[in-house]
C-alpha cells in the first residue's frame, strides 16, 4: 500500500490539543481515514494527483460523501471516485464486518429476552451509535428466513416413537384490540433417543382446524410413524391426533390431569388428594394403580363428587405410559420436557407483554424455540437403541391396541 501522510496546520493542532477530546478524536479519525482512502486511490490508479506516468490505470472522478458509524460518533468521509473501474477500499469493508457483528449481537440480545428499548440504550452508550427501538425491531426481521427454513424443513426421520404437544398463549395487538394467539409446539423423541423440536406455528386459537393443520404439516414433512402422543386433554388435540395419527396412543399429561381434578375438589382435601395421586401414579403396575384409584374414589366421592368423576373418566388415558419400560415412564408421563421451552417463551413475552402482530410472535418465539432446540439436539439421549428393540417387541403392539380402543371410544362419544 502507498505511504500515508497526515499533515495538520497550526490551527488544527491547537484545536486537537485544546478542544473537546471526543471532537478531537473524531476530527483526527476522519482525516486519517480520508488519507488512507487517498493512498488506496493512488495505488489503484497507478499515479498520484496530477502525476503523469506510464503505470497509470485510470483517472480520478471527484469524491462522494459517505457516513461511517464508529464508537466515537458518525464520521463523514470523502470517498474517491474513479472514471472507469470502481474504487475499492478496506475502510468500509472492515467497519461493515464490525457493524454486521454488532447487528447480530443486537438481534441475539432481543432473542435472549432484552427489550428493544434497552438494546437501544446499551448500544448508544457503548458504541456512540444510535439505533432506535423501531430500528432494532426491523433488524430482527432478518431472522425470518432462518426461522421459516427451520419451521418448514423436511424431517430426516419418519418415525418418532413419542411426540409431545403443547401450546402457549401470547397477547397480540390486532385490529386495535388485544387478542390471544396460540403458539403450538411439537417435540419428537427420535429412534436414537434424541429430542428435536419438529414444528411450531402461530394460530388464532387452539381449535380443531389449528391442531389438525399443524399435525398434518408434520406428516407431510416426513413424520409418518408416531406411537404415543403426550399432551393435555384439550379436545382439539385429541380429535386432531385421532384424525392424523389414528394408530398413536394418547397419554394424558399427569400433571395437567391432577390439576384438573384438584381444581374441582374442596380446598381442605387438596393436600391429601395430592399425596394419594402421587402414590397412584408411582404404583409399580397398572393393576396396583387401579386399586389405589378405586380407594381414592370410594373415600372422596361423597365430598368431592365432580373431582372423582374426572378421575374415573380420565384415569386410563393418564396411564397409557404404563406400557413402556419403567425407566421411561417418568420421562414420558407428562409434558415436562417442554417446560424449559415454555419458561423461556414466557420470560421473553413478559418483557414484550403485547406483540405488535402475529409475525413478531412467530419471529421471536420461533428464534427462542430454535435456541432451546439446539440444547435438545446436543443433549443426552432419553433412551438407548437397545431400548428401542424392547419397545418394538413389547410396548408398541400394546400402544397400538390402546390407540384403537381410544379411537373407538372417541368415535362413540
């Protein structure tokens, strides 16, 4: 590169020495970067200003002003222009890389749960560069492509022995009103024992159309074989699972089931009932669990009739998991594997409170979901391959029979 010479007049030296330090640094940096670009221009042209030489490759064509954001403020630089070949400079290239890193960091801050307004303040304080709240929000739209690719990717496996479903609600401003939108998530347990989020999407409500569309999308993307679905007892989930995966047994989440029962029991009996339910769900066999259930109903049906009716009606569906090996039952009897994701989603929504539109829910909650999924992918296996052989020979035939029984009951209802 050609030599860079920086010449200051006496008045400019005094200004640098006696003036405001930030203004002086800004002035010096502008001069230095302008001189660097002049040196780059001479090297590319093959001649200095007004110089006649056989090595000349091109001619100057004036300058143009361009702003450059730096930690000490916005600089206004004079960028040389060439007549034939475009002028190339490393000045903006280096700062563009820094700016790209800054933008990526800002977006990550938003995804991790920092509000756009706080991101604006942090960046302004640290970098001397102003990024408004709306600018930060616009930058987050760069996530859309990656999120859409992940959400709609073809699945690399057809079989997921176990599929966990859940929905979280977020407030969205729509038509000048605040409405709730359902963020649906599906977590698959693959044949190798690894977990993977296979789908998420935003719908107006948890209704038959929403869940059926969501599950049908999973099937179209390659997930055709599911043996057991774990979820709460939302009617739309039950019906949609039966329509899309009719040979998959349904495991009613025991945590949600117990909560449903206790919500309908008198307060003075709730603590004792919770202890009895723990014994029932942890019984060594399904037969033992049924005996405990009968004792609970006999003891409480006179004082908690509605609660005991719920227990009687939903018990068998809550014990579908008893078909799988004992060491897997605690892992698959509730939707707790999705709790970490739900906590992260709620933490982010607590910062935002009300999303401006459904697209922003999908963008930010989708980004959070992908982040959590990365920990699932590299996490421990829930079961070994030899467990899959045991499941295929023993558990899966039992689950298929349960699925057919559940389907018949559902159609008869």
